[in-house]
C-alpha cells in the first residue's frame, strides 16, 4: 500500500475502532450493572429467603458486617469501570488502535467478569453466612449463571479470534508451496 492509501483507510479504521469501543464499553457497563444487581440484591435475597432487602441490610449493619461486606464489591466494580473507561479513552486518543485490538480488549474484560464476580461476591456471601448461619456460598441465581455463561462465550470468542490471527500470521509469514524463499525469481 502507498502512503496515500494508508491515509485514506485511517479514518475508516479509526471509526471502526471507536465504534467497537463504544459498543464494548456499553457491554462492559451493562455487565457491571448486572454484577452489582447480583451482588447487592439477588444474592442477599437468595441467601436470606423470606426477608426483605431492607431487613437483610439492617441485620448486616447491626452485626457490624455491612462495611466489610460492601467494600470489596465496590472496589472490584469501580475498578472494572475504571479499566473500561481507560480502554475507551485510549481507543479515542491513540489513532493507530484497530477495531480488532479494541474487540480483543473488550472480550478480555468480559472474560474476566466471571472471576471478578466470584471475588466480589465472596465478602457479602461470608457476611450472610455469619449473620444467618447459611453456607455463605454463591447462591447461583439465574443472573449469576448468565453472567458466567457470557464470560465463557467471551473467552471462546477471544480464543477463536486469536486462533484466526495466529493462522493468518503464519500464512503471511511462510512461503507458499512452489514459491521461492527469498531474493529474486527466475524469469
């Protein structure tokens, strides 16, 4: 390609990268909101059936568990938000970011969602265990299963894209059958 052709393709490539970044950011933000819903609403309700959310939080507060139970999930969720915003900022500022690099980054963020959900849900689960005497395990609501499945699908997509990139790199760097391996060809 010539320098002129590269300049003409750059705006379209930047638009594609930015479009992927906006979509990826919205996807990760939705994932974070659903994780918050799971950790702060659905899991406590599943861990203390028959009680309202207000009663559960009042019991956690009365036992002194509330500040400890909510600190880690808040840090994990805010950390995820910070990373997501950093990625979109880099995509909009760094002009050479490709749509593929942006997509791989967001797929990696979604892949890490499941482990982060487990880590963020640990302290609230233990607080529920201390207050109500239950197992403290993840209560496996439908939403948590869906979030873990989404992270698994993102991991699979990430691996497929990396595999395609690896095959493409091998094809473009190795000479084909019948092609000379260097220098000039005979005429």
